[in-house]
């Protein structure tokens, strides 16, 4: 029997039983589409995080107080609070070799008001160098002035959303806003920007670090961002930072230094694993579709008993009947997979359209894997019904028993 | 050309052994026209299925064209059915989703005959049975007589040497039944060996030879 005749026979059979064909195709298509969409979600998360990290700036070390590593000893029963990082620590780091620039970050929340309008917002205390470390952009005015790190100054820069909410279309430059019980003068407004590492940069107020410390009545610094001169000196610099702080903290090694690359690769690993896991979960629906194919083909073998008897009577050996039935389930799953591919990619396109900030992107391997798994489950689960059909006794089959 | 030599075929029905064929011996020459008659359950259809290689025997030898086909493998028996035997059934057994022409072409398609050759032979077969204008109708758009003619076309399109007809008029009115019988007899006159199972005495007597069956035995 010629290959295209076999295919034609399969398609005739598919057309002959429309409702079951449509249901099967739907099941397969949903399976394949869900693999595509879920892996696209996982991959999107990975790309999103990667993008967020690279928007943070390059060659960046992040210094935070406390050690996050376990040493394998007894857990500290008495409670061992790490020493805080202070602005003096920051000043000490500033003079290290290989440091291009650095910016301390002090954060907290406080009510900000202008005339009758008040908003509770995130306050970020830092220095002038935050501007280039974080690669921020201004829409008007200027950023924080170059001051000594420990100097306070009653000035602030507004996030774009905050500016719109407090001032509308009035220019805020030179106006005084109230932050909790302090007052500061607006000297700049940042450009409209999306989320950055889960922090909406549109809704922050940035002021000098020392001013923020006064505002929140603290001496500590939340993070220090250190930008190295180049990629090559990152490891050296990391060591220097640890040693410098340790020397200042009575020889206590009580800070954690993260490099952006290390963080990024960790996130990458986690999120790639997540993508695989999501793909795997979605593949279960393909398995279910495969079992449905088996079910439907078994019913088809039962419905078409006399047809099978006839085909045997007019000279088809067992092998040929297996081929005919397998081709039918393979065609069902292949067409279903193609539909699923179309649904999946269309869904992906819609997601991209409605959530342009999030990079939905089905990985190539997922497309191949989805179609491959669909086809192989179709054939695998088609095998049992095909053999069942081929084993029918022609005399009994013809009499419809 | 067909020689059955002490054929036995038993079935188990519940705990009982039923003799479908009991020591059947039969010689059929090329081009003969034989009717097989007998009451229900006498083994007529079993005999036909045995000759058609749809059923296996328990004992005895079956020679077709001087070849022992009793012990052939399943695949080889399928080939013999395809090349030498044509079937016509009481209930037509047309595939409902295929057109008349596609139904007729089916044995050739399964045998892997080329597209052009296939079309040519289907056309001829349909023409000889005056079905050319019905070629693209599906079975449910045809009358009973037309359906049986399509089935006959399908049986002869492979140019078999034996045509086995199991109650071919059983589901037809008298006129279409006679029509079908006339076609089968014409085919017989063209040289095909015709075996007709019937319990209609009038039809049975038209054959060259009548084989009477009773309880799985051929009556002398």
C-alpha cells in the first residue's frame, strides 16, 4: 500500500467521525499549547530577571550586613546580631583601589506631602554616584549634589509617578515638600521608568544618605553598591572590601558581598529549572491526551469491527491493519500538535501584547519537545488499539460480533 | 481447482463442541457455478469462509489451484485472498465514509496498485456494472441493489478466480435480487468460479451443481 494512500485512508477516517476527531484534536492542541505557554512563562521569568539585573549596572558588587553562609557550627543561641554598615564604612571603601564609584543605600518609608496632597512612599537615601551606578535618567532638574558621604542636605529627587501625583503639571523644581517632619527642596525629577528589581522607581523619593539616616533616626546603611573598574578586578575587589570592613569591625567577618554575576547565574539556574518543571507539568496534559487517543481508537476499533473484517477479507494482513490504525492516531496527534502550536504561539503573542514589560518567549526546545511528545504519545497509545483491531477474527468481525 | 480433503471445523459454544464442518470433501472445477444450500446452522457459511481462507480448519487439507493453502501463514493467506478470492456479502459491507469508486478501489489500494492503474480498473469495473454515474456517491446515497453492485465491483476489481457470495440477495427485494444474480451469472459465464450460499430454492436451482449441507456434512 502506498504511503499517501495510507495517509488518505487515515484522513478519510478522521473526517468520517467528526465529533470524535474534533475532541481529540482539541485535547492534543490544549496539551501542546499549555506546554508552550507554561514554558514561555518560565522562560519569560528568566529573561525578566536577567534584564532586571543588567539594568542594575555592570561590574557591580552588592555589600550587605551579616553573613548569609552557614558555617556548620552550633546555631547562635545567644543571638548574634551583625554589626551594621555605616556611612563611615562607605567612606572607607571609597578609597580602595579598583573602585570606580560606589553608592550607599538607606531605605525606609515615610509620608511625603506637598500642600494638601500626601502620599506614603519609599524613601531612598544615597549619594550623587547612585545616578551612574544604577544608570538612572532624569527628566528635569538635577540629581543629588556631590557632597561628602556623611553630609546631609535638604534636597530631594522625585520619581516620575510621585511627581505627577503631587504636582500634576506644575513644575516642582525649587518647591519644598514635607517628608515626615522634615522639609526638603525638590531639585530633580527622574524619567518615567518601569519596575526595577521589584521596586517601582517611579514612586520613590531620593535624598542624600545622611539626610535619610536622620529622617529614620538610624546609623546603618541598607546596602552598598560598589562598581568595579573592570570585570577582571571583581574578585580582587571583593576580597579587599571584605578585608577593609573586617578591619573596621574588630576583625569580624560580618558582611556578605554578592557579585551581580553570581546572583544572576543562580537565578538563571533556578528559573531554568522552573521552566523545565512547568514544561513537565504541561506534558502531563499531553499524556492525558495520549490516553484519550488510546480510548478513542479503542472505541473506533469497536465501532469499525465490520470494516476491519472487510479489510481483512479483501486481503489486508495483520501488519497492514496495524499500520492503518497507527497512522490514524499519528495523524490525529500530529494535526492536534500543529493546532496546539498555533494556539500556543497565538496565546504567546497575546500575552506579549498585553504584558509588554514581561518578555514572554517560548524556548525553541519547548516547541520541538511539545510536538515530539504529542506525536510519540499518539503513536505509543495508538499501538494497543491497533493491535486490538489487527487481532480481530475476520469471520466474527464481519458478522459484527 | 478447489479441493477440500476431509475438512473438520469445530466450535466451542459454551461447554459444547459444535461441528461446523464435519469431514467435508469437495472438488470444484474452474468456472463452475455451485450453490450451497441447507438450513440455518448447517455449516454453509462456515464452508464458504473456509474456502475464502477467513477461517482456519482443525483438520484436513485445502488445495487452491493445486497449492496446499491450509498451513499458510496469516500474511500469505491474506495475499491469496487478495489475488484469488472475491467476496460478496449479504450486508454489502461497504465503508460508509468512502464513495462508490473509493470502495471499489479499496482492495487495489491495499494491494499497493498504482494510482493510474487503479483508476483505470475501477472505472472498468464500475462501467461493467453500469455504475459509472454513481461513482462519486456514498453508500447511503445508493439503493440496496446499487450497493450490492458496488460490492460486486469491489469483489471482481482484483480479477479473482473464485467469487464467494454469501446470501447476496438476502437484503434485497426480488427485482434487485434477480438483477444481482444475473450479474453474478454473467461473471461466471466470463470464466469466474462462482459459489453461492442461499436458502432460496429457486435461486439455488439455477446453479450447475447444488451442494446440500446438513449438520456440517455435505449430503450426497
